């Protein structure tokens, strides 16, 4: 493989240093030349260094000439730096072959870079959460990651969650009714974009929010109760963002707790409500988010979305038809 991977900490401080070391060892075991930035284990309040030092780390990554730039972990810290990031330099590095990978808090930089320059990135794992487990990475994540490194990852597929059908209705009929269109369809040439829902909503009304039309918007979040997820989706709906897309693709919404007060109000309720508000498909079950098992997604790249009943394919290979 022999690719050069540069690791930085532009967001939260690395608290689990043992997991970080395990992650680095795993990446090295793949044959990657891993270069760890000098400030990767720094700490300032909850951040991996103060604003100036974290910006300097990002600058070093941009100038590294590496094949890949990966975050040590997510957390919070990048939105406060967006007005100081050199997007043109970052886009130039991308054009020369440096690929930036991340998710969660890194959504802010991915969206800002897309909005400012049109340059793409990869939505994918960080060192600690993706590769730092004692048991190693999930097999699906591992397979997708290796395929991306070898430039042979041209699409991903998954199965939507099973819906409870009304009496006497077949799944195909129910699915078509929910989508407002045929259960089998092929949507072509949509721009893949999105990421963490909370971070994305924090960018609305700023120069760092991409004005994407006819895209495939994917969304995920962690620790947000379903009513908060609905409130964030409502913001995107009222801002006119959702109705401009070809499809909304919902990933994993993890680590929240329902209460007796909810009386059955859950993520399925939110998904069904969203479908009732839109005339475009709302696809669920994307294996992406703050979970062990996830795929990688090419942010800023055009793709096709194919749905056959519960089966979904997102394809971005050069010869999609």
C-alpha cells in the first residue's frame, strides 16, 4: 500500500491515549506510512490545543504532501476556526492528491471546503473511534477503508429497516406510498453531501453552508433525542434545504434515551413525519455515524441512488449507468 497518512487533532483532546496508539499500530499494520503531527496529544481545556496551535496543525497537514489526512478523534472545536482556515490552499492540496477524511465535528470543515471551493473529501473514521478498539475495527469498516485506500471503492449498499405494514398491504405498496413514487427507482447524478446533523444546522446562514441543489443529503447524529433530531430537520426544511435535494439519506442516530413521556415518539416517528413533509425519497438505514459498523462516503462527488424495495445502492464509480 505504502501510502503516507498524516494524523492531526484539530478538535477535541485525545483522552484515551492507549486507544490512539492501538489505532496508529493498526494503520501501520496495513502498510501505511503514518506520520503523527507534533500536536496530536496536546490539551487545552477540552480541545487538542488552543485555536492557534490547532490551526497550525491543520496547516502542517495541508503542507505535508501526504496521500491522506485523518483526524485522531472528533469532538468540538472546528466551527470556531472556520473563518481562519485556508480553503484555497486546502483545495489545492486536494487537487494534488491529498485526501482529507473525517466525520462528526469535521463535518464543518468538509461543508466549508465544499462551499468555498467545491473540493471533495471523504466521510470516514478517525483513528481512535475507528481503529482504536481492543478488538480492532469492524469488518465492514475495515473492508471499505482498505478499498478506499486502494482506489477500488465505487459504491456501497444497505437494506432499509423493516417497516410495520398496515393490515392487508404488501411491503412494496407500503414503501411506494411512503416515498410517493415507485418502490423501484434509479436517481442519477446527485451530489453526495452532508454529515453530522447538528454541525450541519449550525452552518445554515453562514458562508460555510454549501448551496447544493439536486443532491443526496446524508445525515447522522449522536446523543440527540428524536424530538431534537426532528427540530433540526425542521430547521433544514424551513430553510428550504431539504426540498432542493433529490433524496434524503438517514444514517445512524445513536446513544439517546427515550422516556415514558415520549409515549411512543421515536426515530421511526420522526422518519415518517419527514416523509410526510417531502415529495422526494427519504431513505433510512445508511450504515454511517457514531457506530462501529459504517461505510465511507465521498463528500462532494456525484453518484447514483438505486432503490429496489428495501435494498439501496449508492454508486459513484466512473461507469455507473
